[in-house]
């Protein structure tokens, strides 16, 4: 799973989320599909870290050749 964060400004901001007070948004995507929009860079990278940790916890753990 690939999780990315992209800063959106101006016309990159989806029309439904545009507002005179919104100068930028951050899009957090999973495998190229937007998962969530965040209002701050810190929020976006925090979400990315949380998603990566959840994915790591979900993966099966192998303890060695005895399995």
C-alpha cells in the first residue's frame, strides 16, 4: 500500500472545498486515491503516519523458518 501526501493550492483544491479563507489543503492518498483532505500539513503527515502504522500492524508477522 502506498500512502502519499500532496499539497493542493488554487485550482488544485476540489471545487466543493474551495473558500476564500482556504489557501491550501493537503490530500492524503492511498494507492493514488484520495483518502482524506486535511487543513494542515501536520494533520496530513500525522494521518499518513497513523495509516502506515495501521498497515504495518495488519501485516502478518513471520517468526522464522519454523512456521
